C-alpha cells in the first residue's frame, strides 16, 4: 500500500496516549482510497510496575511515562516507516486521566508540533474510544456507544465528530474499577478484570444472590458500589473462604454485572429507536477493557440481537487504551480543519458531553463522569 505522505488527501497522524498506565504511540494515515490505516500501534503496559500496590499509583505512572515515551514514539515511527517530517499533525490525550501522565504526553506532542511546524491536536480520551469503531469498521454516524473501562462506564449517543450525548454514567464506581476492587477483596491480584473472569470459570453464578443496581429504573445511569459491598459482606460471612467460595463469589458478581449491563442497554436501545426511528439498521459499539469479558460480551450480544441492533466490538487491543485511537480521533479533527494552541492545558476531568448535568457521586474519586 502506498501512502502519499502529508498530502491533503492522505494525512498522517502521530498519536500519543498517556492517560493512565499504558504508554502508547501510534501512526494512523488515510490511504488513497480514503480508508484509515493503522501503520503502527506500540503500547507499553505498566502492569508489573503497579502489581504490588493492587492498583495504579499516579506518581509511579507519571515517572514510567517520562522514562518510556521517547522510545515508544521512536518505535511507532520506525514501525510505520515514516519520519517526523512526513507527519501531518500530532495528537495527544489531554484528558481525562491522571494529570502527571497527561502532562508527559502532551508536552512531548506539543514539542514535536512546535519543532516541525505542524498542528497539535488535544484529544479527549473518551472521544478516542468513541470513534474507534469508525477506524476499525467504518461505522457511520449516528450510533450508540457503551464505554466500560477501569475509569469510565457510560452510554453515549455518537451523533458526529464533537457531538456526543451522554445518556448514562456511573454514580460511583466504574465497572472496571468494581472488578479491580472485587479482585483485590478476593485476593485475586491485579489487573482485576481478567483475574475475576478466570476465577469465575469454575464458579456457580447462582450461589450468591447479589443485587442488580438500578435494575428497571428509567434513568440509564449505573451504580456498582453496593454490589461490591455485597461481595465483601458475603466473603466475610463465609470466611475463611475456600478456593471454590472465591470462584462462586466471582461468578455471582460477574453475573450481576452482566444482568445490570443488559438491563441498562435494553432501555438505551428503546430510547434510540424512539429518538431516531429513521435508522433502519442501528448499531451499538462497545469499547474499554471490560468489553473483553466474555460473560458481559454475551449478555450485550443477546440484548443487542433481541433489540434488532448490530454489535460492533473492535479488537481487544483497540478496546483498551492505545495510541491508534488517539491518532484516529486526531485524524478526524485534522480533516475537519481543527487544531489546538500549544498552551492548551491538560485536564484530569473532561466530560465528553459538556451539556450533561453532573450526577450524584460526580467528583468523587473514581466517578469520572
């Protein structure tokens, strides 16, 4: 495939992602046929750096980004086979996320943009996730989006670039955060999501009757704090817990999460149909690390099929934090003639839908609505 580098028709975007515990850089270009193409996508995970603490430590994360980012950017350019002189613009996550990591990535992106005389694009991390289905599947606007990650649980209507409606968010813990805390409670280790899913494989999902938070409520928000508390209480009641107890607790917790997601999405599907009846073949896209959980994925697939929606799930490597999603969001913004000044600040909180009202719990640590 031939890319006419830095041409008006075939822009090349360098994307940098440092919002949490992945140091990532990627190069995405538009080919001559008009299709977006990932030329490279390099991710360095800090899981081992934080494992002893049972979660991400912001200072350790920021230092790791500072040490690794130069090499990651160089590797992304080398893998793509391009030089900085062939890059049309540089995009970086400017929020939401851990402020130290955001500063590291943003400063490097601004330095490159200034040195090369090319546009700098400050990308909302959530927009990167929301636009990924357009990169991977060419999804047309509008579509429904479920974002389930360590820091975010949201239902979004994606109308167009920069035009998002938040229909639901968490009022306390995000789903991925609830998985992490449950894993820590059960002594399963970090990262919690895969550990809980692995333990649940041998468990009985019906042994413990855990609550389904917000079930059948008209609002589309989520709450997982009470569910997490129920797991703790059940574990304490059955202490000392055996390996089978842990598996049953994990399976029952996971089943409650899946049922909650299915209920919330059933209502979102109905709302989409009412609001946009002209969309004959509606689509629901899902992103975020929790989207890899097979129990939750199956519940979502079933709910979507029953509602007449097509489920689009990007490959797992593009569901979790990565540079390609930031580069692609930058590509769409670049093609829309957008750019940002070099004094653009980073933000620990940056709602994708600026019109959305804060919900109960907004502003609490972990409630990144």
